[in-house]
C-alpha cells in the first residue's frame, strides 16, 4: 500500500520537510489588486519577503485551490509508480 500526504501551501512547512517526506503541496492563490500569485512561501511564486512588503500597502485576499486543481494533483499521484 502507498500513502501520500497532500495539503495546501498554507501548512507553511519548511522546504526540507516537504522534500524529506515527499509531500504533495497544492498551491492556493494570493490575490493583490494588480496581480494574482500562485501561492507564497517555499512552494510559491511569491516570496514571503515580497508578500510582507506588498501587504504593508495593500491587503491581499486568498483563495483555496479549486476542485479541478485538487483533482489534477490527485490524478498525478494516482498515476505515480509505487516506490
């Protein structure tokens, strides 16, 4: 039996932990008035430093992963060969 641990990026785990335990991280969206980022932190396209700098002048909103995106990640895991 194979077990996969799946979470979204709000779990805020260190990159070393994600890699060591082969965790699957599904990105959330960070939405600023002028741009939407595919998550922030160690797994996202928006660094935490940039997030905090931007958040000082404009508060973002967030969005959970869509059902379609979750399905995509789960299908990839299902197709992955057993180690």
